[in-house]
């Protein structure tokens, strides 16, 4: 891939990155960037870059904003995935993205943590999920030498718990933010046992 660590450019990409940088912690911004790179690497590895459904701009929007629901704009009235999807949809709509594409990004963000679902629902949702879970260490399908430049450029602090802590903090805001059997509910349960 040319320019391995390049990011999409343009007004929408800049707005998406800006809203994330302005509203979530730096470790979560870095996680979101790593998730994008790993999603794009997955597309390259699986020969999906030329697939008609592949849209790097939408992939960047979904990956970079997938944890927007953990930032200062989220109110804690729904699970973080849905709040983030709603916030991202608003930004995309304001930037004139067609409704069908807004819907695809909404789905990718809302389902990014849904193991067993996200990998069955279209290329954008699949790649977003794969990128997020590759960064989380749960998917090991990409060669280590492909992952290393991303991890060097955007290192994760040792024993970093910022994502887990942000999910728990969001979950404590209301019962709707941590519905039964969600990742938020499980992490909230685990934190109560400490």
C-alpha cells in the first residue's frame, strides 16, 4: 500500500477527526486511528480494496468515530455504540453525505462491538469491527510486520485501561447505557466486583 500511514483528506475526514480529538481522550483517539489502519490493512489483506462496496472515506468515518459515544458529547441515555452512531450520523448529514451512506456508517459504529453480527453485515461494518478487534488483540489474521508500523506510530501505553474505564463511566450514567448482556453491562459488573 502506498503511503502506509496516510489518512483520507478532505472536509469530512477533517471534521470527523476533529470531533473525535475534541471530545474523547488521546488514548481513545489513538485506538480509533489504529482501528482505521487495521481495518484498511484487513481490506488490503483480503483483496477488498477494489470491491465496489469499499469506500475509504466512509471506513475512516466509521473507524475514527466508532467510540464517539465515550466522549463529552454523549449523554449516557443509550449504549455508547448507539450514541456514537447517532453523533456520527449528525456530522455526516451536516456534511451532505447521502442518507444511504449515513446509514451504513451508523450501522458500522452501532454494531462495531457486536461479535457474531458485525462480521456478517456488509463490508463497511465488517471492516470496522475487524479493525477495532484487531487493535483490541482479539483478531490475529494480519501479519505482525504489517501491524507493527501502526503500533509504533500510535503506541498504546502499557496497562492502558482508558477505553475500559470510559465504557464503565458511560455505563454508570443510566440503565439504558448498559443494557443486559452488552459489553458495557459486563464491564460495569466486573468493576463492581473489584
